[in-house]
């Protein structure tokens, strides 16, 4: 969910929700840090702050397994996927088929300045890997996408490290790449290359985002408690062909556009308000617009008086129940129309260099 502005009091339900959702993003980052998702770091760039948690640092035995060979042969433009929780069955696949990771660059840490990654150095911890992802992988991804990466879009920068066993054996190559990672840090399958894909962070009409306490999570069935429901996808480029519109101009246009969409979706004038729901929308940032991301969601949901989202149960086209207090914390990602089995967002195992071209730190 990209950033937009705070909605007003329930008496004026049609608005955007930028302040609220900005705060929710910060709360989510803080909660993940507290829970041990160590790749999230308040000192990193927005890409890293929005990125996935790494899997537990365990290496795969370096015996020339198919998984190791697949990773060793991966180069910029390769696509990888896996199904096992530890990514031990990682395979190379066509980017035209569903996959979980698109490689943007290989990075050889043996040429990194200083002795930090020398022959006797330990595998960096999760916090250091997070810093490396921001320092090395983000510029590499920008280069790979010809400076057209949307840091607030549907894709995040990922990193695959060698794992303990390969690191001890001398492997110093990291793989930087791109993933579509849910709010629960679950990676979702992607079809096609990112360069050929609209990076707008939007969900399909009728999608309901689950709720963990007051924070939005991954898509769930709308019959389950959720934070919001997507009622429309709007391409702002059609309304603003002359270039990036200010937030005020976006809001002025979306105030009417999302209201009309809400009425059409719910089947009645002010149908959302009659059910205790507010209409809100996303705003496009300048960085997203220049990367080609021009689509936003119109959604319905409701804020709690204390902040955050109230739990809503039911599709807004029918009967809904709006909670008056925070939902129970989620104990695991809930299944939904776009969910996948829980998988590590970045596998930690890779074989020794199999002829891959090293990329200098910070380069693509």
C-alpha cells in the first residue's frame, strides 16, 4: 500500500489517507524489527525499509546439488524460484514463467575495500546484510533497470547471500535482485521481467487486505476481518498527460473519481458511508511517476479513533461489520486470493562462483 494522506472525520468520509498510512508503515517497520526481521533498518533507504526479511542463515551442503548449480549459473536477467522453506530446491526458470527472484547483478565481496570480507571473516549478520543490500544492491538494481526502479512500487530489492557453509569455503558472491514481497514478508510469484512490468503498487478490484491489530497485511478473503477493500484502479497518466501532478492536484481529481467508483462498486450513492466506511486513495510520488508507475488504488475502510484501521468483515458490496477496536494480532499470514505458502524472501544458500561476472560494490 503506497503512501497517501489522512482521511477526515467519518462525517466526511471521502479523502485520502496519507498521514495515517505513513504512520502505519513506520509502525510496521518497528514491529518487524522488534520481532527480529533484522534486514529492516531505520538507517537504510526506503527500499530496504520496505523490503523482505531474510531466511535463517543456514547453508546448503556444497556438493554440487541442482540447486547450487542453478544459483551458480544465474546472471543478471536470470530468474529463480523455489518451494522449500529453506530454498534448498532453488531452480532457474524462464522469466516468462512464475518466479520469486529476478537477478539484477552478482556482487563479489572479495574485492570490497578493506579486509571485512577476507578469507577468515565470518558471514555478515542480518543487519550488515541489510546495509549491504541498501549500499550495493539498490544501486545495482537501478543500473539494471536503467534508473527506472520505483522505490515505492510493487517490487523490493532482494539479496541472496551464500550461507554459512559456502562462506566458510570461500564463497564471497552475493546476488542482488527484485522480488514482489507481501506485507508479511511472503514473496509472491511474478510473471515477466520487471523492466517490462508496471511497477505501480496496486491490487486488483475486489481485493481485501487483511489486518494485524490495526495494520494492513496481505490479501485475504473479504469474509475475513480486513483493513481495506480495493474498489478501483485509476491511471493518473490519463488525466495528467503533461507530467507529474502535485498531491493537491491528485487529490482534487481522486476526490470525485474515487467517490464515483465507490458508488458504482457498492451499488448505491454514498453506499460506503451508509455502511460506516470511508473512501480513500493512494498518491503517486515523484520517484514513482518518473519510473513509470502512474496507477493508484481507490479503497474503502475505516480508521479507529486511536489511529490505524478498524477491522471490517464482509465485502462492501453486501453486508459489512465494522469493528470498534483493534483486531487480534495475526499469528501467521492468512490465506487469500493472492497469497502463497510462506517462503523465505531471500534464500541464504549458494554454491561457489560458477563463472559469474563479479560486479564491483555499488555498481550494476
